[in-house]
């Protein structure tokens, strides 16, 4: 039997036309469908030769072709994918599914069945597993659903289909009986108890994985907790399992030897449930002397600072924390049960050991009040105190067969806001909308639960405001939150101000407005004209933060062309910098600011403000002491910011004038710049050399 396994589409970020082939391949590699590749390896062990198709790759190819041709024939991805599969001859088409792209997957599966009527169309993965019966009733082109973990089920199913034998004895499937078309659901398949016994995933069938920066490897399965909004325990049945440290290290070594990659995303919903096993893994990594780095998921009540320190020593560079809500009341209602002070402390500990943290939060629970929402917004912004924290905020999607979805299945609200639906995942087409509207029991994640205590549009705009505000003016957002007492108060003032000043948008334009450059420009104006004079308790600190963020953001936009040139000439620029640093200064050497460097003046000590933000100290008594900052844009990564000493500030002022070393030394004498125990000439040369090493100035 010729088997084709097809990954679920997940990379809607390809809608950015500017993403080149290399970057797109990196994204596809890091989204490699480990579950599909594990099944492919199991089939290969049985002597089969499956093919793996990445729908993300097909989608990217369609985008590129559409962008080149701009013809109407290329406007529909589903038709493009249908044509792609029409030319591929397989007996078995197995689609993996996730909730965000389930409508699209079904439409493509229908195209496949239309082109290959004698082939078997099979669905698997987390979404199809929980809506198997309703899916098969609604969509007759689906022949079978494989539920849950399928390493045992899939080979048995392929064997039975090959032999034309009965399917009734195969566990973990849902199928139509030939005699009467009745849908039959067999008993659940046994879970894979020994994950070490599984073959290494068939990454050789997924060529884009070689472009990864962070290679995905399955660490374990199952979460023993039962949060009311989560569907993980449906798929893995709450059975917590881990691979052994020896097996994981062997897999990591194999990847390094094969692909030259030593950074990993270890896939498991809840790695740190068993502390002893986390310690054993970390100690085994340290004992191996391998220089691996890795990220994982964890609950904040399943780690402590001692364990975080050990994880950092063993190469952990990222942790995903599902906090979900910043409200103590809601923590109990949704059965998450975290102690939020401890959660905040875990984020701080990770920052201390330079571990990046995704602080995942949700809003829009049916029992949520405005006070609960204020608490969640506060937790979001409080996380910005830490440079290594990356807070996230989403609106609850009632996933199929979860307690929340079951409780509210008769009162779900279908929102026709296309921008909001695409926010949850894949962008929807009219055909998707029709499917979603006709089958709420299948596509519940595209609906909303009733919100009796919060206006839905207020919640959506607050989400857009916080996410884009964090990206555009991170420390200003934190400063406003600390100054006002709660960021929601600032948001409400902003809403009123933007309305009075003609900043309006329809529902479909809201998300686009907040994602574009007009939003921070308008917001800086709001802060200067309204918030500082009318509401701020610490106007000097907020003014300094606003001026800093505006300068930084403005420099980003002004220097795009310059930075693109630097990116294209990375090696040359690096070589020029090294060569410049090796040149000796002479009296006739002429100096200038490096490209990408600019100097700004703030009315207060920026470093002191940042220190107070991190420590939650008052901002109202920040000293009125102007300082200068040098901002250097880098070809990759964030801008580098240095608060200048008085000597460095004077020197940069002179370097901006294009003076020689001799002329700068003369200016030192004229300006009576003195450093005790050091002659002006030596102070001048030492200061210039320091600025060169900091890559702020260069020889003209």
C-alpha cells in the first residue's frame, strides 16, 4: 500500500510576502510534525515506504506562485493543494489535524477524495480525535479517523486495508461499516508505555528540518492535570510519560551528528511534573559534556529556583509557562490552581539565569469579571520587568470536548469578525466560514463563550493594545502601568482620547491598526498631550520613557534600508569593524559615528528609571538629571543602548562633527574637561578608544 502522511498547516506567518526561501525553510523545519514523522518511522520499520507532505511547504509554494503571477487561478490555496495531490498517486492519504486549520484540512481532504475516489482518506491528530463521529457524519469523504496515539493503530490499519480484512478488531479507529454505513467507534488503543522503544522519527522524509535553529524532539507525552479549557489530556489520556535521559541524549547526539544542530525544542506539554526525572535529565546532560541547548514547557508550581538554576547549567534556554490567568479567583474556577505570587517569582528566577520565558495568558473565560481581567492584564505587564520574559495574551477558544465547551455548547457565539478569527490561527475563506457556521459541534474553537461581565470588543481591543504596545514601547507600557496602578486604566483613557481625536476603526480594521506604525505614533502623542499633564504621578519618568521609546522606534523606521544593506554584507561589515579596531590612532585620525548609531538626550537618568521599574520602586521622585544615550542598531537582534558618561557624551558630540583626534583634544582643553590624575590628551585618547571598542565611532 502506498501511504502519504500529510501534516496540518500551521505556518500562516508565511502571509508575509517578504519571507525568503531560507527563512521560510527554517520556520517549516522548526514546525516539523514530530507526530507524523514518528508514525512514518513506525511504518518504515514494518517495511513500508511512506511519503510525508508538509502542507506548510505547499502553502508557501502557492504564495510564491500567486505573488509572481497575480492571476485569479492562483487565488485559492485549497484548489492549488487539490491540484498538487491530484498528480500524486497513493492508496492512503492520512491527514494530521489541529483546531486552527481544521476547516482548511477538510476542504483539502475533499479535493483529494474527488481526485482519488478509490483511495482511503484518513484523519488523525488532536482535533479529529475528539470530533471523530460528528466529522464523519458531516463529511462523507472522510473514510476513517484514527484517534489518539497511533503508533500501534496505524500499522494495524494499513495491514487490514491491504488485506481487505475486518476493521472492527482494530482499536483506536472510527469507521463506516460497509453493510449499512453505520459509524463504528472501536475501543481506545493502548497508550505507548515505553517511549524509548519507538524508532527515531523519520526526519529524513522532511528535508526542511536541516534549516532549523531549534530542532524539535519529542521528550514525552501526557499531562496529569485537568484544566477546564485544555484538550491535551483527551489526546494523551492524562498518562504522564517521559523518555529516559539516555535515550534523549542519544537522540540529541544523532541530530547533531546528522544535521550539525545542537539546539532543541523538547516537545512535551508538562516536562517538569516529576522533579526527580528533570534532575536526572539535567545531570545526565552535564555528565555527557555535550554543549546542547534546549527549551521545554513547565508549570510554575513544578519548578523552583534551585531546579531552574540546574536546568540553566544543563543548557535550558527557554521555558513555556502556561499561567492562563492573573486572577486568583479564576485560577480556582478553571482548575489551574497556581499560586500567582510563586508564578511571578518563577518568571523572575528564569530571568536571573537568562532563561527566556513565554508567559502565556488567556482572557475571555465565561465567569471572568472586569476585576479578573485587570488582574490578568497586570500580570502580563508586570512580566515586562524582566528582559527574558515574553508575555502572551490570547482570547479563550472553547476547544472541542473540553469541560468549558461542554458546559456552554448551547450558547456559543459565532463572531463574523474575520480579523479576529484569523488571530486564532489560519485565515478563513468564505467556504470555511460556511462550514464553521453549519457545524458548531465540530468547529467550536472558532466560536466564543458568552461573556456576561465583559464587553467582547473591549476585550479584543485590549488584547491588541497590550500585544502591540509590548512590541513597540515595552518599558513605557510598564512605566504607565506602574504609574497609574493598572494598565487597564491607561487603556481606557487611551480609548477615550483616540475616539475624541478621530482615531476610529471598524472591527476588521482594529487588529491591522494596532499592528502598524500609526498606533505607536498616536499613542506617544496621547502620552505627551493627555496622560503626562492630566494623569501622571511621575511625569519626569514617563516623559523620559516616552522620549526614549519614540526615538528607538523612529530610528528603527529610518534605518531599515541601512540595516538591509548591513545584513547583506555581514561578513564584510564584520571584517571592516575588526580592521578598524586594529588601526592605531594618530593626531590626524578623523572620527565619525558609525552607521546605525544616534545619540539622544533624556530629561532623567534612564538607567535609574529602569532599575526602579525592575524593583517596583516609586517613580515620582526620579532626579531631574538629564542624560545622553547612544543607540546602536545591529544587523540582527535588538538595538544596543548605552547611557553615556559625561566624558563619553562630550566625545560623541565632537565625533559627530567629524573632527580629528588632535582637534578633539584641543576642544577638551577649551572646554576645561578634566579627569583627576589624567592629562586631557590621555583622557581624550582613552575615551575615544573605549567608544571604538563599543562600536559607536570609527575612523572616517
